């Protein structure tokens, strides 16, 4: 990555530790299920890295029991905020 480029959401999802993901979800997304989502990401990415937004949305829907429409709003917004820093 060159100077001035932010990290992509895929870089964050597939590279950050479970603890760091939970912190990102809490700090940037005000996500009450931050630990649960971070734990599921860490477990799921061991089998296969996240490459599509729908993979992440489906996993969040599964662990939080949210509807698809509400699933991605906060977690995806926090990746945009975090990646732009």
C-alpha cells in the first residue's frame, strides 16, 4: 500500500485480530454485538477469507438474528470510517 491509501474492508476483515475487530465495531459502528461478530469473523475466515460483502452480511445476519436489510448498516459503515483513517 502506498502512502495516503487506506486499508480496504477486506484487509481489515481478513487481517485484524478478533480483539481489534471488536474494538472497531464498538468504536466506529456503535455495535452492541461487537464481540459476537468479531468472534464469528475470526472463526469463519479460517475456513475461507471474506471476499464478498454478502458473505459478511450473511454471517452477521446469522450471529445477530437481524434481517438482511438491517444487517450491514452499522458494521459496514464502521469499515468505511476505519479504512479512511
